[in-house]
C-alpha cells in the first residue's frame, strides 16, 4: 500500500487555459451526491456535447418522500458546495445553487436558459428514481433531452444478480458475485470546458442562501470545523494518507477505537467529493491482494451492498426487513433515549462513542456497533430512533449505509445478522480499547480510573472511585440499565415474537 497521485491533479493548468464562457444554447449538469470535478460521468457526457455548461445544485427540502439532510450533513454541504464552486471558477465557470422543489426548478431552469439537455447521475431509492423519471418526462415535453449515468456506485445495481435473476440478500454471496464483474475505470476531468453566462436575476427568488446551511444560534459546529475540511483535494489527501500509513495493517487497525486506523473517507464518499471507483482503482493499483487492502475493499463492498439493498428494497430505511420484527415490543423512553444521545448512559464506552459523534460528526465503526447494540438491545429502543439521530448528527450520514447498518446491528433482518447477537459493551471496550485511550479522550471525568474500573466503574471500590474523583450522580451517572437485566429483557422480547 503506497501513495497514489490522483488523476485530477494532472491537467488542471491545461484546463484553465481552455475554460471560457459562450452564449450558444447550453446543457445543464445537475450535481447531487457527486460534488466533485473528476470521475464525473454526467459532467463528461455534458461536456462531450460541445455545448456550454450550466452547473446547478438544488437543495430540495420540499419533497417529503425524500430524506431531508440532517444538521451535520448541511454543515458539510456548505463546504462541499464552496469547494466545487472554486474548482469551477478556476475554469471560468460557476455553480448555481437553488432551493426548492427539483421537480419544478430543473425544468424551469432548462426553459429559462433555453437548454438542450440535462445530465445527472442515477440515484438509488425508488422515490428518488420516481422523481427523476417525472423530471425527465417534464423535460421531454419541453423538447429537452435528459441523460443519467452511474456515478455514485461501483456498478449498476441491476448488474449483480443470482442465477435465477434475483437480487442478493446476504453480503457474502453478493460480494462473491460482485467481484466477478469489472468495475469501470474512473474518468479524468474534462479537458475542454466552456460555460454559459448566467444572468444575476436567473431564478433569483429560488437562490439558496448557503449561509443558512450553517448553524448559528447555537453554533454547535466548532468540533466539526476543527476535525474536517470538506473538498475534493482533501478527499484524495485522506486516501493517500490512508494508503501510505494505515492500509497495510487495516485488518487490525480498523477495530482499534483509540487510534486513527481507518481512512475517514466516509463523508467525502457520502457527498461525492471522491468516487468509489477512484478509491477502488487506487487500492487495485497498490495491490489488492495485501490482507489490509483486501479487507478495505470489502468495506467499500459493504457500502455498495447498502446502496444495492436500498435500490432493491426501498423499505430498508423505514421498516424492519424481518417481518416478525413488525411486532417487536420496542420500549418508548424519552429519558433513556436522551441519555444515549447525550452520552450520559453511565456505560463509559457507549458514552465515549456518543460524545465523539456529537463533537466531531463522526464515530468509529466499532463504537457505532456498540452504541447501536446498546440502544436496540439493552435499552430495547427502536432502531429507527437511532437511525434518525445518526442521520442528523453524522457528517457521513447516508440513507443506505445508515439504514442498512442499523438493521444489521439491531438484527432486524438484514444479511444474516441475528437479533440475539448482543454486544457486551464492557467486553467490547476491553477488547477494542485495551488501554482505555478512547474512553479517556471522550469521557475525561473517568480518566483517573485504571484497569477494568474504567470500563465498568459501577464495580469499582469506593476508595478507588474517590481517588479518581468519581462521584456517581455528580461527576458521572450510574448506568441507566443493569447490563444483565437489559440483556434478559431484550431476549424475552425477542422470544415473544
Ligand atoms: P473505513 O473503515 O476507512 O472504510 C472505508 C469506507 O468503506 C467508508 O468510508 C465507507 O464508505 C465504507 N464502509 C466501511 N464500513 C462500512 C459499513 N459497515 N457499511 C457501509 N459502508 C462501509 N457509513 C456511512 O458512510 N454513512 C452512515 O450513515 C453510516 N451509518 C452507520 C450506522 C451504524 C449503526 C453503523 C454500525 C455503521 C454505519 N456506517 C455508516 C458504516 C461505517 O461505520 C462508516 O462507513 C465508517 O465508520 C466510516 O469511517 P471510515 O471512512 O474511516 O471507514
């Protein structure tokens, strides 16, 4: 695993010399979850027409069937849009950002600019596909062509099928079939660009005020700003850094919560600052047979499986896929849910994960599994409550990956993951944070505890608690659930189905 120079760095100077604005009839590139310049099939296809471009992004909060972006994703979007805009401006173009119903705004934009065609990437969920079909048909009625290509996944989800022509429901079988297919190589950025001039008053009443994407009262994003820099170049830097330092020992490193052993590419992949094909190719070039690289590719495979499942099973984000879980006696407890959200459950490793999420907009994958299992099993709270909280607070919130992983952790019917796999948070902490670095970083009020006491302070001796300055109910909460009782309650609920 070594460094890779991403292709998009290469012919940038050449392109800026060639970028210019022309007033011939334009074509529109509609950016969505693909906020990048390189390996962008829709941008390539539009450029190949030879017509000048209009680049647009629409923040559509008006279509209830589509998932609204959460707060952390909006913060990220602000940075991603400004990064894409500055890339386009280096090529003498710009990015138009609008707010409103895409169904209305895309045809209207085409009409007002007398555009010839609109280019975009396919989306996965049935509701998104239906919206795209409606827009394509409205454009068609106006005499405007539309063209969609695959730009956010490695393969068209219809391409991976069982011998009987069905879709796979279990990851291992899916992954085996997937690997027998060829993943297309990523595209270089377009070499010749021309842009259509945009009058200031164009759709002026629908212009997105991008500052509204940022939190103000209160400004909760300080931790996000300190942790992340959205952008295409930063995405490639993360990839290079990972290949250089962490890829070789990823097999072990990806589970160590106390150190940075993973790529942290997820928010860049979610916003499309880097494409999965670029990540795939980088790994292939550096030797996909290394143990670390092989495991990393299979994680990219899980991302693909999530998108694939969302495509074939649109109920994934809303309904437990295992039918019997429709009758699961989930508990409703605002108090427990709030304690979980705030990282005040009294179970140190769970609190560490939830506080990392709140502060940075990201949580280690192992911690996501631990806090997810704790919520749905020990607290017996519906996985959809956890999914909604993650959707609002994660910078990498992704409709498919979030829902699939929540159903996987909850054991409600995705893949072969059973409900009765209940993580013991103490044992998970000892195993994957053996020195307690992760807990000490995020739950500093416990940092003077040593050994097992750090993982289960409720079993610590009075004098050890006193020496470490821990007073239950004052400096740190008592556990909101007894782990054994919570586990037994979950198993009883499961058996009742
Ligand atoms: P790495 O370990 O470096 O992996 C590289 C890439 O592979 C990731 O960026 C991601 O795109 C993909 N990947 C890795 N693990 C998974 C996985 N289990 N499922 C799907 N893709 C994976 N990931 C999201 O991108 N968005 C979400 O909303 C999301 N919600 C999750 C909710 C729960 C309850 C759990 C258990 C996991 C969730 N994940 C989600 C998956 C995973 O936790 C993150 O992708 C990963 O932690 C991101 O960090 P990284 O980029 O350093 O990952």
